[in-house]
């Protein structure tokens, strides 16, 4: 296969996916399943009750930690544990807990590691349901949240940390506004104050190694690229330390957090092809982003591989690739209503929430989620693009038609 020039953006967005391919194909298989005389894919096993040979065996099982043992369906099924093993290997952590959704993967560790009287630092660019959880449920339970600019520097962050700060939360790049965060700096500050650093690493799965950069707890919406086919809702939380694993695992059991075996099976099957899908999607996304960047209607393309994206140097330093999701900011002379007409006129880009499937999507993001922290918020109308596996020339032709509608609509 032809390899892009190592100094090119094409190489930088796609190299990490090539490295990941063997792990995705070979990993996540229980060791006791023979490599001959068995089906390639681990089976789905549906179940609640697990039968024990006698009472002594049942009691004995109850005294152990049974992380990956069959005890009861609510503690996970074999296919869930295979998936957990593969996600832990991708992220480079010691253990992973699969949960019912990406959002549960955000809220569950916050519940596990925060108590009344504690202080939480959340980036202003955080996924909006995570923000809502902090401002409603966590507030009700006596946890106070301060929002920080995702582009904050070390001195700025130190000024916000309190004695009671127990969690610094990050999401990189940020939802809708795509700021890449300085994760090693966040880790330094968090750890100096005895706080944990949690990262929503959904965008960076496979191309950002959270624990190598000081993250303690990494969150994944597996709904996105791991599932990869827009047909499953599932999440995962991975930890760097066994000590944190005990706390997280206990919270998962107490909160009844599992995922159904069929959803785990679909996600594991999706992961087998993630490297090849993402190699293509990252390169197609870069091509579309470069084309958009050259359009006179566009003020900025918020793609981490571009210099104009806030935090671009951190992406260059810390990431081995990019995915197919990025933002577009139009020039200020195009009103939001014209952008909306453009979006409605697109044919190949589906309009809907979420991303990470094989199909292209578009979503208006003007007004977005950032509220509290001034600076860096786009002035022009904005939308988010997800690039799927369609022919990239067809996607560009579709966008070209969209820009005609944009111009006509803002003239009229
Ligand atoms: C989609 C998403 C989530 C939530 O995942 P669901 O499975 O849809 O609940 C969380 N964080 C980020 C960054 C996401 O993009």
C-alpha cells in the first residue's frame, strides 16, 4: 500500500490507524478459546442467572473480586469482558468497564470519584450533556463546578484549583469548538493538588494514548467509531491504576452499569475494521477540510491538523492521527439562516446527532455549548462535519451545491 510522505498532513492524520490494525484484529479474545476448531468471532451469550455446581462453590465465588468471572449477568457477560479487554489494550490502561452509553461513561466516574463538598473543573468546551449533569445532579449533591477555558495556560489553571478540587475533567478536542487541550499540563496541575485527571477521549480513540500523557481515567463513547455503523449505544471507562479500578468497578456494580451482550458483540465486530475505516475516513476528512479551507465563504476550518485550530501544536505533539470529525466557521457576512438553508440543501450529508458511523453527517453548531468563558468562540455561523466512507469527490460536489444555496440565500 502506498504510504503518504511522513512530513505531510496526510501522514499525520492517518499513521496511528495503521499502527492499530493488528491489535484490533487479534485482540479481545478470551485466552481459553482455541485458535483452531472455533468460530473466528466470540459468541453472544445472553444470561442473567449463572448456575453453580454446589453451595460451597457459590459461596466461594462470592468472596472473590470476580472482575471477569461469570457470577451474575449484571456483572457482565463473556463478550462484555472480551470487549473490555480490547478497549483497555487500545487505550493502554489496566482495566476497562463497559457501560450502557457514552454519557454513562462520563457520569459514572464523576459519581465514583466525587463527594459532597468537592470541587470539579470542567472545560467550557465539554460535551453538553456532561455539562448538564454537573450543573444539575452534581450540584444537587453538593459538588461545585468551575468552568475553565479549554485553551487555559498553567498559571491560569493553578489559579482555579482549590484544596477541595478532586477531579480535573478534559475533553480534547472540545465538542463543537475543537480546541486541543494540553493534557500533560492538566495532569501536572491536577496531580500537584491530589486531584484526578479524567479525559473524554472519544475523538482520540487509538490516536491519543491517554495514560502516556498523565490521564488517570479515560472515557469512550464506543457508540462512535468502535461501533462504527450507527446501530449501537455503548460506552467504556478505562483506568491507569488498579487502585482506581477498585473504586470504579464498585461504582459500576452499585449503579447497575453493564451493556447488553448483543451491543457488546456489535461493538467488538465494529472494532475489527476500525483501523481501515479510520485510515480512509481521516484522509477523506482531510481532503474535504482542505477544500473547505480554500473556499471564499469559509473563515476557519476547525480541524486539529490545521494551524488555525486552537491547540494545534498539542495535536502535533501528542496525537498520532485524526478522525473524520471537524468544524467549519463561515465568514461573518453569512447569516445563520443562510447556513441553515445550505445544510437543508445537502444531499449526501445526513442531518442528525452523533457521529462515528460509515456515513457523512452535518450539524449546525452556532451558539454551541460554550457559555461561561470568553475568548476564542467563533464569530461566524458554524457547523460540524463528519466524513464517512462515501466517495470523497461526491461529498465535495454536494458541498459545492450547498455553497451555491448559501450565497443565493444570503443575497436574497
Ligand atoms: C457522543 C458522545 C458522548 C455520548 O455518547 P452516547 O453513547 O451517545 O451517550 C460523550 N462524549 C462525547 C465526546 C461524544 O461525542
